[in-house]
C-alpha cells in the first residue's frame, strides 16, 4: 500500500513537470505551494492511518480536499488583510507532518524489533 | 475485504498522485518565477548586460562625437564660401562654444573630490556618516562657485556641464547629464586658475565643510592646459520653441 503511494507520488511529479503545462497566474503560485503542502500532510496522515489499520478512504479524501482548500484560503485571506496567515497553515501542517513521520518511524522500528525478537 | 482493500489502495494511490501533481506544479511554478524575475538574482548575467550596455553606450557617444565633428567640417566648408556665410559660421561657432558643444582647452584647475576613508569614530559621534561622502549638493556648490568665479567650461568626470545639466544623487550614485558616477569626482574647469582656486578655498565656502571633516576629501591642482570634452548628450528640444518676431524667420 505504501509502495503504491510512492509510485503515485513519483508519477504525479513526473506528469506535472514533464507533461502538464498549465500557465498559472503568478499570484497563485504561493497558494499552489501551500495546497501542495496540505496535500503532503494529508498523504502522510493517510500513511500513518494505514499503518495503524484505521484507514478510511472517505476521511482521507475529504481531509485532503478540505485541508488544501483551507490552507490556500488562509493564505489568500492573509494577503488581503495584511497578516501572514499562511504561516499558521505552514506551522500546523509542518508540525503535523513531523509528528506523523515520527509515528511512522516508530512503527517500522517496532516491526524491526519484533522481527529480531522472533528471528 | 479484498474489494475494500482494493478501494483503499486506489484512493491512496489517487491522493498521492494528486499530491505529486501539486508538488510538481508548485515546483515548476516557483522555478519559472525565479527565472522570470528581473535578473537581480542572476548577478553575472546582469554584470554582462551592464558591460554590454556600457560598451554600446560608449560606441554611440563616439558616433555622436564623429557626427558633430562632421557637422563642424561641413560648417567650415560652407563658411569658406561667401563672406556672409563666414560671418554666419563665426556666430554659429560662438553659440556652440557657449552651449558647450565644442571641445575646449585652456588654463584652469582640476578639483578631485572623494569620499573620506575615515569612519566616524567614538570620539566624535556628532559626525554622521553622511558627512564623509560626496553628495550632489557638494558638486552643485562647487559648480556654482566656479561659474561665479568666471569658469568658462566645467566638466565632472568627463561630463560637460551645460545649461540643461542636472546634478542629482540617486542612492549611492550621482547623476550628471543622466550619466551615473560615483566618488572620486574629478571636476575640471577652464578659467583664471588663481581666481578659481581662490573662489573654492574661500573660508566658509563650498569646500569648507568637507575640509573640516577630512582634508583628504579635497584636492586642487592648477593646470596650464585643461581639456574639457564637448557635451555629448541630447540637444533636442521637445517642448521649448523659439518665438518668432514679426518679419523674422527662424531657421
């Protein structure tokens, strides 16, 4: 399942950088980056959920969409009212990614320890 | 269960694919912005462009000089004709001399103004860093003083001072005739050297402040011959038109 995810990620990057050529307004670039960050966060969350055996596609998909939109909207709103609101999204999403990654790491370390004990 | 698992895998794959797409697009977009921006981030390119522009500028100025010389030759050729034409040409040359369109030489002075190498020390905190650099107003006062003392031609770093010359600080550089320059400034002036030096060295005069901060900022040399280049900028008038009085025709 994880491997499937990585293949998807790789494929996405390749498609975006080689095949897609959507000219975006420059002002959108920041929002796009933020949406990508939110997406990455959700993907990490999904990875962790999958490891813990409580992966729900509906939660996953809705989380992805809502988070990405919220992050982009925060950035937009921040731009309008002159507060760097996107920092809130960056800090939250970044922090959660680290948290998820640490849990994922622990999971694999546990697996490794268990296998050693058995073997 | 197996079907459920398949669905999960599909969703997982799809989301990671979209994340990958977003990341790739964002990455590409940022790269494009970085390369499309003004080349401030690409100093080597900028430096090359600058040198190129400077070179073409110099070439163009040389062309102007040659064309002006050609005009002179034509005028002289014209003047060798009738007596009337000679008189006309003489007054034309005088007018050009006044306008600063001819290269001239004669006795005069060379004044070098440069930023002080001294820095404000703890003992004299009242001396601001501004005092240690040459500004547009220093040059303006010098030019004004020289003119008052009867200087017949003045140039700053090779830029002839004419009636339309502006001297203006823009950030760390000074524009003279719309040409950028920085310290050191070499001011050449043709006139009676004694009078010119006297005017500049007047107590409380144009250079007194600079000298009191750092005497090394000011250097004056008297010269037997000073060569001052002709004005090489535009001589086109865009707004002003001569007024014709009755019966008189402007050329």
